[in-house]
């Protein structure tokens, strides 16, 4: 990389990125937004995401599935992992992109992992049972897990299972956070508000729940700037 000027490096990088990622991923049904993000709707109506992350002359991909039916976690990347973790011999891995030769080699390898190992995982997660199981083990902030589980039960019309997770949200809100934290953290209030709104929809009936989820998904797509995903 030291032999190239910044301008030369960027030009070579962009050219290779277009060749090894832009074109193939578009062919695979992904929509590119900005310079580093690719999105695709799966059969469940959730958004598969590839976020390319470069650190100087190293490159990796953050891979995730967005639960767009949940307002609180629609932007989260916690339902997922980095590309290197899909490879059996590596926990995390950053590919070398210091020059044209290494870019070609690394990007071809990355695309191979994306199209084989990552797509296999995406396909596995495109299943109600599998995604619910994965969500149940995701989110370091436990209240995020509970609200996503509550919304997931609504999404998959498991009406009798929604309330238990709403109650967990309410309990965690009181017991897991101090009064000062509850007052200061706007995002925390929004999680509780979403839980209470879902609780109201339960009282209104199944049709109200279904309509709420449908509208929430459409609104999330708009808020994420992904209207082009809606056919």
C-alpha cells in the first residue's frame, strides 16, 4: 500500500469492488445503498444486510438480518456476525487489500465465502423456527432481545406467546435500569412504548396485531431508506 498514492489506491479499490462485489451481489438480488451497504429481502420479509468495513488496507463484512417488524431493533446488526466467522477455521478475519494483486485475491475469496457459507446461513435463517431460535440468543442488551421476541411472536402470529415477552420487557425496564437511566435514555423509553403499544394491539384483537406488523414493516423500510426493496 505504501507504494501507491492514496488516489491510486482508492481508484484500484473502487474498480475491484465494483467487479467483485457490486456486479455479483446485484445479480444475487441485493440492492446497494451508499458505497458499502447491500440489502435484500428474504422470504420471511426480513432484510439481509452486507456491510463492508475497511480499516486501512484490511477489509471484512458485517453480515446481519434486520427484524424490520420491530421498531426498536430494526437498525440493529446483532442478528448476525462477521464474514470470517462463517469459515470453520477462523473466528474473525480481515482480508488483505494493500494492492491490486491482494485485492483481487482477497475479494474473490470473500465473494466465495459470501456465496457459499453466508448464503447457506441466510437460507437457514429464512425459516421461522431458526430465526426465532437465533433471536433468543442475540442482543447483549437484554431488553432489546425481549422486545424483538415480542414483535417476532406478533410477526409470526403466535398471538398467545406475545404477552410473556411484553411482561419481560416491562420487568427488565424496572429492575434492570435505575430511575435516572430510565429518565435519561430515550431509546429505553421507546422500547417500553413499543411493548405497551403491542399490548394494546393484543386487546384489540388479531386483525389489529396483523395490521400493526404490516404497517411497521413498511414504515421500517421507509425509515431505513430502502423503498426500492418494495416491489
